[in-house]
C-alpha cells in the first residue's frame, strides 16, 4: 500500500513540476517539458500496472476493480490522444490551448487519484 501512495505523491509532484514549467512559457522550457512529459508517462504506466496487479490480486472480479480498470483505460486513451494531438511542433503556436488541455487532464487525474485513495486503497489494505 505504501508504494501506491508514494506513486500518487510522485505523480502529483510530476504534474506540479509540469504546471510550473507551463507558467514559464515554451521558449524557455521546451526541452524540459519534453523530458517531464516522458518521465510522467513512464511513471503513470508503471503505477497503473502495479496498481492493476494489486487490485486484481486482492479484489478479483470485484465490480470496483472492473470499474477502476475501465476508468483508467479511458484516462490512458485520453492521455495518449492528448500526446498525439500535441506534438512538440504544435505546442508553441497554440500555447494557451495547450496549457488548457494539460490543466484539464491534470484535474481529471487528480480527481482519479483522490478517488483511489478514498475508495480503492482502504479496500486493498483490508484485503
């Protein structure tokens, strides 16, 4: 359980670092943004796999586990679509729209993390 919470803290910290880069503008942070984006993707994928494995082991076939998987798949699809829609060459020309899109995804993921901590983690601990 501790590792899942650490992952959540790391994910939030990564989102905060990225949001801070957005406030500085693309001209000064373009390369750093790409590094952060890649690191975030790797962290999220690793966490998702770990959490999925723990959930399936502790709550096999539970409706909560299935709902969690379905929701996370939707988030990952939307995140992948975001990455595809915002190649590095497009970002500078549409900076404000890009920032809005990032903030929208971040809000959604923060809500998801809070839901996991409130609904899923206690059940995993109990199992």
